[in-house]
C-alpha cells in the first residue's frame, strides 16, 4: 500500500467522526445558544471528534473491521457524551 492509499484509508476511517463532531458542535451551539455562550465551538468539536474517533477505533478492534452499525452508534453516543462533558460539566473558554 502506498502512502497516498494509506492516507485515504485513514481519512475514510476518521472522516465520519470528524464530520459528526463538527456538525454536532454546531447544532449544540445553535440549540443551547445561551448555555454554551462561554464555550468555543472548536473546543466542543474537538472533544466530540476525539471521542467519536476513539469509539470507531474501539469498534475496529472489537469487530475486526470498520463500518459496523454498532460502531457508528457508539460514535454518536460518545460524541454526544463528549459534547455534554465539554459544554456543561467542564465549561471553559
């Protein structure tokens, strides 16, 4: 596998978590505008994307392949949990 192929494989693995983290953070900032005023979008998106990526990696290790629906469900749950943690439990700028 060439380095460019490895790059595309890794991008395909982590892109759902990155997109989910960015969209979930944007929607959270929109829905809870006053509660999340002091928390930056980048912080929320970062926490959410990292949690989603760890969930996808756990699913890959557990099931031996990527793309299982349980992995995507765990990614969505981990993303929501990280948003809650970063936005409401530990709200820092």
